[in-house]
């Protein structure tokens, strides 16, 4: 008997991408997911000894970061369907691999899945696009749904809340394990019903508001018209809220690039968002540092050692402070 694995990023985009696919094609699969930054997920399938005839569906995690595990699984006869919008590296040509990769800055994985499903689970793609901070794309995708302003704002809030839940060092920092969150969403074809029927939305909304309030008390380390840099303390609330905080800053100042650093015992976790008005350069900046990577519009460094802080601040200023 073959085994199915659904492997997805634990953020709004990963969750909603899987949800759309499984609404269209229900399938009993083992779920493999984690915090947003935990993208080495294919290693875990490999460790579980997937065999020839098994099938994996991979959503919203970079193929480049999983290239070795993917090659090993394909070589073992595992069939793979891959949807993603992160830098992929060279996509292997293999009979067992179907890859849907689009790295355009206004596309997220859920919009790629939406295209694949010809818009059949559109409301969840809209939620995901909001969650990935692709507001214009979300509004465009929502047009045929004929939602009023209030409904659209609610989907926006849900996207933000699901995205917020994925941020943390480990799943212990999170309010809900992403696999549990997926199981809660699974029965709902309409996100509006999910928000009414499940307490999850209100729990996340209130928790997020509390964390954001603390973040907004933080003064920037430096701020000019085109760039601002914040350092948050070594605390669970800071690890949870830094993504939403970054999105908030980006929306409030679309001409400005933002870096949000969260302190750790021996350094920082770094998130960089390019200006919304000119979404470029974040990936190149972060790639200059070990453990750095991401997309043109949003990128990060998983571990910036204390000793490299000054080098990062200089590089960030050089890239965006003109
Ligand atoms: Mn995504």
C-alpha cells in the first residue's frame, strides 16, 4: 500500500494551498509541517522511509532548500507534486516530478494552486494572498467573488491571523500547531463560516493584537525615509509577532524598506521586507549572509551572529537608505 504525505509550510499560504487542493481532491495523508521558518521538511519524509509508489505533495517550501532530499525521494520512486513561489534553483527533470513554480513577486503558492484548480476554491486563495501580504493580488483574486468591503476585510484579517500563528522558533512558541490548525480548517469550504463557527479566529486575533501592541512600543534603531530597522527582544511574543509587525510597517510606509531583528542568546533572526512600492533586493541582501535567503520582496537570515550585526546594518543601509 502506498502512503501519501502532505508537506506544507505552516503559514497562511501553505495551509490554504493544501486546503484548496484537498477540498478539490480529498486524500488521507500524513501531514508534515512546522513553524514558518522550518522549511527543511523533505528531510523528515526521507527519514520516515518513503518508498516507491508513495506520493508526496509539497507546498510553499523552497525546492532549492530541499533539493537533496527531493532528488533522493525521486530516485527512490516516490511521486512528487510540487507547488511553490520561492527561488527554486534548477528544477530537476524527472518523470516522477510535477512542478508548478512561479517566482513572480505578486504570486504566492495558494495563487499557483488556485490557477491549477481554475479558481474553484478561490476564497482560500484570497485569504492566503492577504496572509502573504500580497494585498493587491488578494483584492484582484477576490473580484469575481462579489464580496462587500466588510467581508473582504474579514478575509484579510483571517489571512493575517493564520500567518501570525506560524511565526516562532519552535511550535512551542505558537498558539496552534499548524497541523492542528489545518485539521480545524479542513471541514470548511467557506472561510467566512470557519470564522463564525470556530473560536480559532478570535483567539488568534486577540493574541496578535496584544503582541503587536508590545512591538509598536519599540523604537527603531534607525529610521530614514527609505529604510528602518527594529530590534525586538528575546521573547516568545517577539518571535510570534515579528512577521505581522513587518507587514504592518510595510503597509504603513510603502516607500520604505524594513528590517526586523529578533534577539536570541547568540545573535538575531532577521526579516527584511523591501519597499512595497519597489519590491526588490531583499533576497540578494540576505543571501550575502550565511543562512540567509528568500524572495525579492521578503527575505530573511535564520541566524545572524552577534559579531555580524554591524555588517548587516551596513549592508541594509547600503541597499535601501539613499
Ligand atoms: Mn508563501
